[in-house]
C-alpha cells in the first residue's frame, strides 16, 4: 500500500479528497431529504439580497422568493449525480473496449480504434448537444450523453497499457498455467493497470460536472430542478437588475469542487504512478 | 511523399463514413420521427405530412441515408426549418466571424502562455513559480460562464469599456466588438496552457543532456534558453498545432453571448429553435472540418519533422 502512503503525505491532496467527499455527502443528504428540503418553498420576497437573518436567506432569494442557498445544495446533488452516473456508465465501456483491443490486437483492435477515432472526430460539445437534443431535454439525456461519450480517453489509455502488459512475464506465466483469456484480462492484467482507471475517474467527474452546467445553461439539460447551469442561465437576465447572488452561489459551489478535483487528480497521479512526474 | 498524402487521404474515408453513420443513426433513428422534434407532439397532421415529405422522412431509412451522404458530398444541406435560409449559405457566412474571433485570440493566447510558462519554468520552485501555478489551477477551476458573465456585466455594462455585444462586417470597426470576447477566451485558456507548457519544459530539464550541459560548466540561462528551450518546443508546438482544427468551431458561448454571428451562434440558435436540419448539418460539417484539419496537420507534420516516418 505504498501508493496510499504517498497520497497520505500529500496534505493538499488529502484536503481535496475531503472536499469531494463533503460535496458527495451534501448531495446524499439532499437526496434523502435531510437538508435543504423542500428547495422550492417560498422563504421571502423575490430577489431578497443575502442576509444573515437565517440560514435560508444567507445567499438571498431568487425571483420566486426561493432560497438560493437551498438551490445551490440541490444543484450540488444534480452535479454529483451527473458525475457519478456518467462515470459508472463510461468506465466499464472504456475498460472493456480498451482491454479487448489491447489484448487481442488484430481486427478487434482495428475495430475498436476505428470506433473511438470516429466518435472523437465529432467535437465533444457538438456530440453532447446532438445527443441531448435528439433524446429530449432532461437529466436522463445528460446521463446518457456523457456516459456514451466519456469512455474514449480511458479506452485509449487502457488499450496502450494492455499492449505493454500482455507480453510481460507474469502474464506468460499465467498462460502457461492454463489461464483463460478472460482470467488473464480481468484477473491478471486489469489489477495492474487499474490505477489509470482511478486517475481517469477524477478527470471524468470534473468534465461531467462542467458539461452538465453548459448543457443546462443551453436549455438542453435539467428541467424544473435547480442545477448550477440553470442558475447561471437565470443570472444572465438578473445581473442587469443588480442580482448577483445566484451567479455567485452557483459559481462558487462549482469552483471549489472543480478546484478540489483538479488538485486531487494531480495528487492521485503522483501517488499512484510515481514514474510520471 | 505523394503516395503518403494519398494514402493518408484514403485512410480518412472510413472515419468520415463512421461519422456520417453515427450522426445519421443519432438524428434519424434514435430520436424517432424527426418531424415531431421540429413541430412538437401536437402539430396538425397536414403540416406534419408536408414537413415529412419536404425533408424526406417518409422515405425508407436506407434511402434517407443515401440522401444524407449525397448532402455531404455536394455540400447542399437543404434549407433551415426556422429561417428558410439555405444552410450552406448560413454556414459560409458564419465561418469568417468565427475565425476573426478565434484566430487572434488563439495566437495571442498561445504566445502569452508560452512566455509565462518560460518565465515560471526558469524560476521553477521559487515563489513566482508557485504563485503562477496556483493562479493556473485557480483560473482553470472557475466556470467559463462566470468569466463571460462577469466580463459582460462588470467591464462592459458597468464600466462601459467595451460594447456589451454586437458585430460589424467591416474590419477596423469589428475589432471593438471582438476585443472583450478575445480577452475572455485568453483568460479561460491561459490556465490550462501555462500549466501544460510548464510541465513540458520541466520534463526536459530532467534529461541527461541538461546534466551534461551543466557539467561542462554552462551557466543556467544558457542551459535553459539554448538547450532546454529548443527541445521543449517540440511537445509545445505539437499541442498547439493539434488545437488549430478546433478553431473552426469558434467558441459557442462567447459567440452567443457577444452576438458574433459565427458557427457557434448558428448552432445555439438552431438548438433554441429546434431547427433539426441545421443542427444535423452543423454537427456533420464541423466534424468533417475537424477530420480534414487533423489530416492536413498530420501531413504538414511529416513535411516539417524528418523523424516522422512515412509508412
């Protein structure tokens, strides 16, 4: 476990891990309804500026008098769910396709490489817009769009690693003991390259959150729920009237989790793969 | 050489076919009948039949696909549903505005990023390096929408330093409208670029030849600006060149916010109007331009770098 020890020594990295865990915790608590529920309750007049009278009001209210603080918390829930679901969908696709291509080579490899070159030839934002447009607005479309597009980077890395590992001695030893293809891929090679999956997760989580905000902002995403992107979209009209707190709340919430994921990604890379500096 | 170029061109054919297939399946099959996406679920039946006939949605799928391939080959994507304009015309009008924002912003931004990364890499480990690296991560973590809204609200609306939005067709007048989106573009990309370039330069400083140069008694500026700089330019230029095909895309958000009538704005307007033919055409065309750009980049690369093999 020396990679874990290395990570523990990286103080900033550990703090960032705590921040991400905190966001996840907030998301779970909001989901089961222990905090900030209901978010669409009227807590004051429309556009009340931030004040310290109560917790609900400390980020002010939106046009309908709903608490911006509660909306930020529920935005966190949506952002985290988008990150999580898209990672859960795309990671297995990336692992399996990358592993098959790298391990078997030949026409399997050519097919997989053709497939991901083709998908990555469509600029990502265009593909995301096209998928969410075709599937119809809403959270499900976003999950799906991110899930089916985000596997490419991981598949590329895993393919490269499998090509390197498949001729190593431990794999040949397993083969001579009669290990099947399946067991060589998943029992022998995969655990040795799994750190790339973990490093990839933090990057993927981050880009999923960013993409959700942009898609929701374009009106293709979350409907009738307080996502950060929707809040920033509202702010476009509000700023001219001097209402800055929705923009500030959503941006700051997003800023800290992205910052934490950025630094955590670097810390994970340094501790899990010390060869890359 | 010519054989290499021709082979390279042929190798993009399966990719182009794949892109066409994905976009076709996505738009004409996954989403169900596109007519409903354009008109909504409760349009009157006569209008539905008309639209279906006009855009050929009443044909069998393989004929639709064939028609779509024909559209790609002839660069004739029919008419927009919302504005009735010819789509090919909309696109050719949109390229110039997109590029007049993207090209200067890209080159100024890259130049600035390279200069800063040289500075911080030279003072690596010192406070100036730490401040800039922290600044980079900080800047990367701010949502790009926040830059845009802050710039537009504070610098343009409150301070009045720049026009809030707009565009001019003639050149010196156009610049006034492009300045602010250009600054925002540079600000958004600076963090990523500086961090990447700094890493690329620092990777070179660990190489053996640097130790040799130091061992033979060269002073630090000479080691850095003569030996390290030359070699670190290879990964930096690679990274810069790869981004050039993407410039055609412009920037969706910047164009839409600042009223620049480029390809990004056209796409976002089409999304808002549920303009099915335009979204499909834009997806296709931008992907094709992207593939083409990558191909040209690859070819130029082999011309410039003798080490890249022509196999």
